[in-house]
């Protein structure tokens, strides 16, 4: 089994724990965003996009235990404000960091050696049933707890290719194959 | 227990079956849309709105067994096209009817005596993991199968008060209290 197929299989296990059903056809379209960093378990994200129209988007995000989605923001594109998004935790725990007063004694830390690329430190903890809306054009990053996490994302139109990551090494479109 | 509280309790049972968690505070905000028709079990809808911004909206819809959400459309408002919405079935079966060629031998029928207010007859069947996107300004109605149904709705901004129902007796804002 390739690394990609292994990651898809694992993603499906988390979705199952959250009670989320994908059809066989949808399962083939799960995205493994390794982001060109070469250490998916540390930094990366698994996702499935339900719908992305010119007006709105909905995705399911899966984080493996302690996996971090690197800091980024959604800039204005085509004269529209950047993507506005609501994260709703469905399963597990997600530690979300956004702009604002740095949280003293945060629950988790950025990946070791990558601290310079994680600049916002205001902590929001989301457990199942809790949600938070991130305004356009503002930096954020998030990390799963020890169990991993499943997060529903409701948003305006998604244009991932325009995302701006703090770490210049990141290539958002890079996926495992 | 009031009719409203009874309907909320029942709604929560269906959400639980679908593995969907609402916080205690959210549970208090479940909407029982009786629509002024006085027969919730026949025509009506239960829903919870996760988020409704100026750009997007996400809701969870619950239908009791064989309950019908009456035919309506989302017209243009404030110079924007009407609401565009994606229904994704999470649990149970939902029979959705949209504009298009009438389906011969449809799976279900409009509520008895209300046939005149159900004019679109093209059938889409959604089971868990299946979804359908309804364009703005087009009539649609839907009915749950014998088990009931839980449906996630992803959409552009929701402005329910402007919905146009085919049945003139309907008051969208009427809820059970």
C-alpha cells in the first residue's frame, strides 16, 4: 500500500469514528495535503470537499493525533474579501490558534524547530459541538489532541491555491501520491 | 411537556442517531418550524443553524418519519441571486423533488389534500453520503422516508423570511412554542 493509500485508509477510520459517511466514489477523492514538507504526521491535513460553488464551500477536515495544519491566511482574491470560515469540531479535540493576545501556558506547541513559522498564539479549544469563525485575511493554525480530530468547515468559496503560508517552504497543492 | 419541548426532544433523538453533537446551549435554539399549518408531523421541519454570515450558512435539518417540508423557493434578495443550497443526507432517506421532468411512479406523494401546492415532481433520492445542490430561485420540496432523516444543508446566506411557499396558508416564521 502506498503512503497515500495508507493515509486515506487512516482518514476513513477517523471519519467513521465521527459517524461521517462518504460514498465509495467520494472516498477516492480524499485529499492528503502533505504540503511539500515530507512529514505528514507532523504537519499536514486530510480533507474532503463536499461542495465548493462560487458562493460557499463545505469540507470535512481530519487531523491525525497531534498533527498540525501550518499557519496560513486567506487573502482577498478577485476583489472579494478572503475566505471566511467556521470550524466545527465533530470528534476529538482541536487546538486552534488565531490572532490576539498570546495565551499563557498554551495546551500545545508548534512543531519543534518550526516555531518561527507559527506567529499567532491566541488559543481556542474546540471539543465536539463547539465552533469558531475565523475572519478573512487573518493568520491561524491548528493542531489535534492525542486522539486526533474531525472538524467540519463551513465557509465562503474556497480558493486554496491562493492561501498564504507563513513557512515559505510550504507548497499547499503538494499531496501524497 | 409542551408540544414544542416534545418536538425538540424527538429532534435530538434523530441527531443522536446521526452521530451529531449539539451543546446544551445549542439544543435550546433548535427551531421547530410548524409553519402555521397545525400538523407538524405531516408538514414542517426541525432545524438548527450552525452559522449564518453575510456570505454562507450551514444548518442541520431533521425530518420526522414521512414528514414533508412544503414546496418553496428562495428568491433574489437585496440584488443577490436567491439562496443556493446543497442538501447532504447524513442519516435515513430523503425524497427530494425539484423542477424537471416528472418522475413516473415517485417513491412518495405530497400530503393528502395538499397536492395543488406541490407542483414540481422530479425525484432525487438521497441516502447517507449522497447530496444534491438546488439552484437559486427554483421550487423544491422534500419528504423523509419511514425512518425519518437528518440532512446537512450548506448554502449561501439564509434569509428564510423571504422564502416563497406555494401554499398561501404557510407562515414560515411560525414555530411551536
